[in-house]
C-alpha cells in the first residue's frame, strides 16, 4: 500500500496535476481502517507534499475517528482537510455543523466542506453553507451534486476568494463555467492528461477545445460504466493498471476487474490515443 501510493502520487505529479485529494471515495477510505488511511497520507505527503497541494479527506462515521484523522493530517504536513457531512445516518444540519467544527478544531487547517447528496442522503442547505463560509478555517467546498447549477448558487452566495471544486467528472466544464475554480474527481487518476488538457483549454478560454476534451473524457467514462457486475471505480483502477501504474484492485464488496480484460485494454489504448491528438 505504501509504495503503490507513493508511485501513483509521483506519476500524477509528473502528469501535471497541481493537487491531490486523498482518502476520499475513490481512495476507498470507508473500506479501510483508520491506520491504513493514515499510512496512505503519510506516504503521499512524504513523496509529493513539497510539489503538490495535498487535501486529505478525514471524514468518518464517528466524530472521534474524524478528529483523529484530522489531527494526523496536520501532524504529517497536509495542506488542508475536507469531509463528507455524514456516513450512513441521515442527520440534521446542527449535527453536521458540530461534526465539521470538531474536525476543524482538531486540525486548525484550511477546511473544505463536501456536498455529495447521492451517497450521504443530505444535500447541504444554503443556511448551513453560509454558516460554514463564515468560519475562520473554512475556505471552500467540493460539490458533487448532479446539478452544476448548484455550483453557481454557491458562487453567488459565497465570499470573495471562496474556493469551489466541481465534483462530477462528466460535467467539469459546466461546473467551471458556472463558477467552479477547479475540479476533484474519481476518474482523474486513470486519465489525468485529459483533465489537465481540459483545464488548460478552460484557462485559455478556448471553449471549443474545452468541449472536445470534455467529450473525450465522457467517452472514456461511458466505457468505465459498462461493467454491471461491479463499479466504475473498479474499472478506472483496472484501466490505471493497464496503463502501467500497478495499484492493485479494489476492496470487497467491490469486485476487481483484471487489467488484461480486453475492454479494459481497449479503453487504456483509447486514452493513450486521445492524449496524442
């Protein structure tokens, strides 16, 4: 786990990404122990902490574990922390605020709230959003709701300099146009070059080129969703392995896809072909 994490972090840094979001959904954090999550963070910060911004997702089912993970992130040199509002239990906003506050107090690091209603069952209210933006350490939000319009709503109701990350990979361009400052997503890891090129086109205000890159990304994402027996995350990691970055498989209950699966190999070749265009 330690060496694989270091190798992947270095590979991504060399591909031109400017930050990493560790131990989140794509990192299968909720299938890992607290000690395993700490080890990944330590390994990555040691390898690329001086090259990239490292944000650590320290969310956990219990506030006690979330506090431990937050303190550890500060201790090893992470630059910021972030957390989903809740795990399994759908809890009211007062509980979520208290949970997040405890993590902020534990780490005293810049904090990104995280809105992902399709997995948590909670869609952050504007009242809670505004309350969190007023707290000293809260500097942004990662928004992974299905509507890019919510990013625009957050932008119109946030203070100057507040950072908004788009979450859904297949709408990064839309999220950026509607007020997002960048993106954090699950498939960035297996095709970072495509996202780097999309981001460059957006920064250069070349919307035609940006749309071409988003279309290429979404074509790959369509392929990753064609494994009904497991998840797109499992497919993305198989593609990453097929591209020569061996990180192993996914953890049960997700089912690992062999990297020599013909469709996985074809998808890996497709990414390489898109990069060359």
